[in-house]
C-alpha cells in the first residue's frame, strides 16, 4: 500500500543522502563542497519559477491564482528567487525552466511537461552536470476539486523524464 511504499521510498532516499554526506548547509563550511571554488547551484523544473503553481488551489481563487502577478503584489517569492536571495556570497545560481507544463483541457490528468526549447534542454543538462547541487522543482499546476481529480498520483509526463535526465548527469 501507499504507507509501506512511501516509507520505503523515504528510507531509500534518506540512506542515499546520508551515504554521500549532508547536502545542507550549502556553503563552503560543508566538507562536501570544500574551499575549491565558487559553489554552483542549478534551480530548475516547471515549478521553480511559478508562484501560482507553488501556491496551489484556493489561493486567491478556488482554482488558484490565474497568474503570478497578484501573488507578487503580496510579496510572493518563487523557489528560484528565494534561493538566489539566500545563497551564500559567491554562489553561482543558474536557472532553467527544464520543461513547461501544458494542459490542453485544463485538467491535471491530461497535463504533460514539454521541453521549453532545445536550448533550455541542452543548458539544463550541461548546468546540472556542472552543479554542486540541483534543486528540481516538480509538481502539478494549481487546481481544486473536479479539475484535479486523479486516478494516478504519478508526476505528469515529461517531469519524470526531466528528473531522470538530471540524475543521469551525476
């Protein structure tokens, strides 16, 4: 069931992180990164720079905000913006889209995540290979109720491929 599978996935992930040393704090004081050069961070994924999708349904409207602008007016900040602001001095923070969520009928079940462009795909792979740390922001568009009814909790097509492509860079 979900409980067993969820706990097993969490335990495997935790072992993987523990085996390679702590990722945070993301600073030169962490022996994982050392003093060798400026730290390199890649922030990517369809939710990395989307306030409306990070906020979700029932934010400003029952289906979520229609755009980022009203959330910006309330001092909203995306994951990418927050990491740029909070990264230690000297950190190189790169941002790519990774993929763009497309939902032809407005329903989550038909969503896919298509490459933003050939240039973005190449840049994402190259920057991921060169990064000390990749923050991959995956998920679904903002929705509520019937528009988001799902029988399958898998990530939309394209996001899994993006995660695999990032993981393959090492």
